[in-house]
């Protein structure tokens, strides 16, 4: 079954790469309208998934699984945002003419067929399909068991909406079996799949990396840091960490660790941590943090992605100590510095190893919508091809198209 699904996607990809932006946008509009029209059907399916989900599991996971009117509206709005973006396919990124008259162009082209293996978030079913179609790629989607009813409903709505349209509906394929053996089989289909993107926790990422026969565009969890440097505007720093921790703690761009320069720790931490605690945040700190804020408990480690209202806090000697700590404990996702010192800004931006580095801003902006990409496929934390939010351009590669007038090589 998996092989046949992948073969259908491969056949569709050969057609999708040649469609015009207008044809692709017309198809995406059908999907956006269908999501709005069938909102109640999606919500009914989501209620089944929520009812089946163990109530004692991680509440952040439940948050990612849950849909409501606003989140479904965000799905369709995301599709329309992608429609508004320019089509990267066929864009000439470089051009030169050789002495022999050959005109060499470098052109953006679809990757081909992209497999997406994901957990919990039903919106990925829409985001992945839409981004792949707009970038000229076919996709094979395999969601987790926790959202199987919701994902199946969304997939069926999209497929029905685009059946008979110029774009072949075979460009979106879906594996409705949740047993891990089906994901393992998908990862063996290198003849038909050009790349695979895992979107979920560390266990899923490692499963894909260990089993995939095709290239993996990997993302990792988000152990994100905010560092308050000694010259920081402390009011700004307080607002940034409060937003980065509390606005939506279950997502991967939420801050998990606060680092504070020892020069400002005594002035900054008591007031800041009291405010965070009042918002329900559990404070886990180093010995110096506990001295300054006795209500904190000892931090067991700095390598946990809490995805909850828990914050690890550490007082560091200086910016070098902060950078050393970050590069040792981060997941190369998003890290921020609050400072007024330009030299500190430059050092932090240059030395911190992360997909997104923030200067005086919350880590919560690492997101396809906030970066102007529309929907996103994932946040890539690797260094090859794509890094950061994966939007349309990151789902293409480049090929050379060479124009001649009969030249031969001598």
C-alpha cells in the first residue's frame, strides 16, 4: 500500500512542476474555501481524537492536538497567505554568459516528492499539503495516531475540493495507518520520495534519521534561551522573557532557559521571577538564583524541553559564559540576547549556533507566519539546504538551465 501511494505521488510530481502560479493558486483557494465550509466536520473529528486521548498525558500535547474556531480559521487564513506569496518555481537566481556564448542560468525547481511524518498538530496536514503544492511538489503525509480522525477528515476535505481541478489531486497522498511499520516502510521508498521532513519530538526525529533511505530535512525540539546581558534595559528584558515563556509554553519557540549576567542578577531576578511565578511559572534555578529568589527550586538540568510553565534560570559570569552555556545546551532552534551594547550584539549573533538569533526580541517569532512565509512545514535546525522556518523557497532546490546556439565542446 505504501509503495503504491508513493508511486502515485511520483507520477503527480512530474505534472505539478509545470503548473503556472495561477493554476496552483486556484487550487489552493478551493482548499481554503473547503476548510471554512467544512469547519464543523473538522471539529467533530477533533472531538473524537480528544476523547480518545489519555487525560493524564502532557497538557502541552493536548494543546497542540486541540482545534477550535480560531485555529481552523488560522488554517484557511494560512492557505490564503500562501496564495499571496510569489511562486519560487522558475525564478532565476543567477545568470552569466560565457565567452563561447553559452547563457547559463540557475533556476529554482521543486524537490519532487516530499514525505512528511508528524505528530499531534492537525494543522500540519493543511500546511504541508499547501506548501508542497504551491512549490510544485507532491507530498505523502503520515500523521500520528493521536490525530488520526482529524487528519483524515482534513485530508478528505482537501482531496474532494481539488478533484477534477487542473492540478491533479494525486499530488496529495495520505497514509491513514498509524502503526509505526507504515512509517518505516515509507522511509524505504527512496525511489519515489526525494526528501522526508519529520515534525514532532526528538523520538520521532531520531526514528526518521535512523531509518530514512532518502535525505532528511530535520528539525529538533526547542530548548530556547533568553540571555539578559549586563547593559540590558531591564524593563525590556522582563517583557521579553515573560512573553517568550508564558504566551504559549507548549510550542517549540517558547523559552525554556533564562540566563542573567551576574552584574544585574540581584536587580533583575527577584522582580522578574515574582511576576513569572504569579503567572503560574515554576522557577528552577542555580544556587545563585535561589539566593536571590528563595521560592525557586534547584534546577536538575538545562537539557529539558519542558513545553510547560516551567523555566530554568542560571546566573552567568558574562556574555562568554552565556554563549558557552547556550551552545552546550541548546537545540539550535532560537536564542535571544537583551542588550544595548553593539559589541555584545555582534558577538552573540556571530557565535551562538542557532537557526534564529534574536537581538532584543522574543524567541516566539520563529514561525513561518511571523517571518512572512505564510504557513510553514517545520523549523529546520540542521545546517544544510534549509535552516529555520521551512517555507516555499526551502521546498525548492536549484538546477542549471543552459542556453546555446549550437555550441560544442572542443
